[in-house]
C-alpha cells in the first residue's frame, strides 16, 4: 500500500473513531449532526486541496443579545493538501494529509437578514495531526500541530440545514517545536449540511 493511501486510511479511521465515540452518547442514532465539504488553496507553492468534516452541534445560546448569540459545535476533519513543489525539494514533500479535532465557536444572528439567511462569524483552535513534517520548502517542526480557523458565512434553507462559508485556515505548532514555518490555506470555501 502506498504512503498516500495508508495515510488516508489512517485519517479516515481517526474520524470514524471520533464519530463512534460520540455515537454512544447520542439519542438520535446518527453518528454526527452534519458534515461539510471544502476546497481551497494558499501557500506554500500554489497549495490546493480539500477537506471533509463531521460536526456535532451544541445548540446553545450564550451571550445572547436581541439579534445575535454565541453557539458552536465539535468538528472532526480530514484534509489532503498538495503543492506544485519547489525545484529544490524532493518529490516526497509535495503533499500531506491532516486530521484535526476541536471546537468551533460561532457568533450568529438569530433572525434572518434576507429571506431565511442567517449570517455568522466563527473561529476555532484545534489539535491536528500531519502525515509529514514537510510541505514543499516549509518545515512544520512536528507531526502534531494546531489548526486555526477564522471564517464567515450564512445558514439557509427551510430548516437552516445548509451553510455556505469562507474560511482562512492555518496549521502551526505555536513555536513549540521549531522550526515552525506553518501552512496557510488563504481561501477555503465550504458547503455544510446538518441533519437536525
């Protein structure tokens, strides 16, 4: 089995294990409350790829004002990122896979702005595992790192079952294991669907 296929299998098992752990505590019988599909690009070296994620919603309303409130969800994801490479780096550093898990906090509008669209802002700081310490000319310093996410979008549909969003995604070990060159996904577009 090739390294790429092996990494994808391991990451898939990671997300399935998290889903199974949450399933034992769920009364609706579903492994997760929603899922998202994302694609995007950034740096280094013309980075491009995609991300699949499963969500478990909290359905809370903290810091509620007349129009806005804080809510969120747990997010477990796998992603595959590829670069065009750098002439000075070897072929093996042109791609990597990631797995991440953590909370995403969402500041959302309770009442619709246009039709049934509910805008929101969201942010997250999650634990992530990289299949390789290098991507193109950037050294991440370690396989374990953090995934930072900032985004904006809107929820729509008859039951609010769809989300369309833009995110900025960053992988970094916060200087714990130098060097810490980081990976930047500057444009990440996501479509999310929730069952509940």
